C-alpha cells in the first residue's frame, strides 16, 4: 500500500525498522566501484561471507542479506524511506542493490570461454530482466596484464546468445579484490536475465577468482564529506531513487565507490511498511 | 496538465499511490565506444562537452543517426523510460551522477539529429531543408531548444567557422549564427559544441542548413542535434555522487514529454574520459 501523505511518510521514518551494514576496510582502486558483499560481516556468524562457487539465486533468507532479520511484510510492500551512513576518511557513494544471482570460480588467467558454475541461476525477482545489470565481482585479485572481457547473455526479451560490449579487465585499477566491473550491454538491450559464459580476450597473468553477479540498483546514497555522518531521505535529499520499493524476498546488499583504498564505514537503511 | 500538488502528493506517487507509477532507472556508462577504449581521436577536452550518446552502457549505446530523424525513448542510446499511462504526464523528481572525472552532467531531450555531414565541404549542407519534412515532435515551439554540432568521426585540424541557418522560436526563418569548428579542441569524436543563437532569439524550431567557411582538412563525420536541456548535475569531485533533488531545490519538478529521448552531455573538467554511474527517478500524474 502506498504512503498516503507526508504524515504517513513521517510516521514511517519513526518505525525504526532498519538494516545495518558495517563495512570493513577493503582494498581497491580509488573512486572505482566495489562489491561490498564480502566487505560486510555476516551478522549471524560474525564472519566474512564465503566466496560463492556454484550459481545461486539469492533472497532475504540468505544470512548475507542486509534485510535478513526484517519481518515479512507481505502482502504489504516495504520501502526504503531513509538512510543513515558514515565513512571513515573517505568520500564517495553507496549503491543499494537487490542482489539477485551470483556465482564464482572463474579464472583470470584463461583466455578460453569459461562456463564454470554457469549459467547463472534463474532470476526469482525482476524476472523479465529489465534494468538487471551484469557485474563481474573479483573475489581474489586477478593479474595486472590488461585484457578485456565479454559475456554471453540472455537479454530482457529472452533472446539468448547476446554478447556484452568489451569491457576493460585486469590492469592495476581493474584487478583488485572486491572490484566490481559492470558490463555494458549490446545496443538495444535494457537488461539481462542470465549469463551463459564469460570470455577474457587475454590472460591477466594470475588466476585469482571472479564471478558473475546479477543485480538491480534500487537507490544511491551520496557521501560527500569525510569523517561525517549522513542522514538522507527524499525530503532532505541525498537518498536517490525516490522512496525505493523492495520486494519481500529482496536480498539487499551494497556496492560502493570511495576516494581511498580503505573503504570502511557503515550504512543503515530505514525500512517501512507501506 | 496537472502539476504535483504538494509534498504529500509526491510521497504518495513515489510509493505507487494514485497511479504514480514510480520509475527509477540507474545507468552505468563505460569510457568505451563499441568495445574500444576512448583514445586520441575521441578524447575528452577540458571545458568542452563530451557527448555520451555513443558511450557503451547498461542500456546499450546509440549510433550515428545518418539521415535526419526524430529519436524517441525507443531509439538505441535513449534512456529506456516508459511513457506515462492513461492521460497522465511524467515528472522527473531526482537525478544523480558519479564520474571518474569531475564535471557537469547535462540531461537533455534529444529532439532531432542527423549525421553524415562533412568537415571538408564548403557547400551548403542540408539539415532539415527549407521546407522540412522531418520536424520536431516535442517542444515544437522551440523556446529553450539548443543546437549543437556533434562529431561522430574526428574532423580536421584546421579551425574554421560553421554558420547555421535556422528558424527561431518565433517562427522566423533564415536566422544565422556561427561557431568555431575544426582545430584543437573542436574536432574530436564524441564531442558536442553548442552553437550560440542570434541576438534576441530564445530557441529553435528547425535548422535548415549549415555551411563551413573553409575546410577543416578532414571530412570525418559530424551532425547537428537539436535538444531541450532539462537539468544540470554538478559532479564536483571525482567519485562523489552529485545529485539534484527537484522536490527540495530549483528549478522545480521538470515535466518529461511523452516519447522523450533522454540523453546526456558531460562538461568535462579534464581530458579524462568519464566513466559514469547515474540514476533518474520519475513519477506520473
């Protein structure tokens, strides 16, 4: 159910149903996008989430979901009504994502077409694929030799055999642990349902470990001053995406880009029932 | 036309009430064209606009249009927004953007475009012609419309002048204005150079033709684009997300025309080809 007016929105902000992410220091290239999946401690185990191997579709029932402890809202809809966040010595931004499907075990030192742990698991949300992005998450650093990467995917119309446009891979800014490389789609495509294979043009010199992550961006949080805390909502600004709607089974996670290689901080998302 | 009434109305529509149909679109753009990294012939120039029309991205890239045409939201390269349903209108509520290079994002509706013009010809080069058969379908009155020449393949290193003959927003034809074309800073592919209008003019309904005073030395491929600017988003610091929230700041909440072909120019502070992540939020009323 929609929030009917400002009073309803204000009340929603007071509900204090929240999800918290403590982002530990990571490594990576300055200002480049990072996947914070393994930068956020799993609250149920106190451990860093394991590197994925086989293809898995993710949901709120995975302990790595930031919204794991939230109640079920169905049949109502939950919304992100606000955010509190802080950073330590860095500026940048968070992207709030619904992490739909991921896998790992790909080799940064192979120039063959790779199908290990592929295709990706079928989407269970945003199943049309519209707006679903293909990211490559580097779980263990690959080599520094410059290469490019493409993926064979099924687009939002269900057409298989589509090929992403070549994207940079390897080199010092694009090989580090935690780095997320988003793959541009072929002309005319607006999203992806699945990835069937990944191909590097050249070996990077080290195998490392990387994998495909399918995700949809729900919102963004601007972090524009260092050592500061931020309170953002659609009234005060700084929370982009309006009042993003979640699906009850969403697996909320974060991407981030920071001005320094140590990307530590925290983010709290305020969730309210519509 | 029914504007957003107040904050309560906006909140209600943001969350899907009253057929608000909220739409959030986030985009990633790589500094690559059809898989090839931006290089010397299409490098960014500090203080000049980069056209992101052909930059690779998560909704696919655009291409050189060829014959004069009116692009829409279904044209490759356009932001893939949906048209409003029923008799509703679409409103832009937020824009955000982060980049690997500092600068300013300019969001615009791409109203008409053409490519295939030559950097060596000194003859009249027809855009829409004196009696256009292809005309604007959005913001047809022309007030606020700008014109830029857009380079698709690098033109020559000799600077000269381009003269544009156009019809202004009052419907007066045969208006002329000029801009530098060719030479350092005015020749790279994936660049856009706004052509100033004649004194007293407030916009453009049509562009009849363009003419170069002299050859630039290389034909390359350039075109003319008519656009309606919608929003400027400052990205003052590399890697930090700049944003415009139209519910909290001027110029208010812009209406987005049905079929609008939303695209971006990037006014770069440096020669670094921008790698961008940006997002836009819309509601309907």
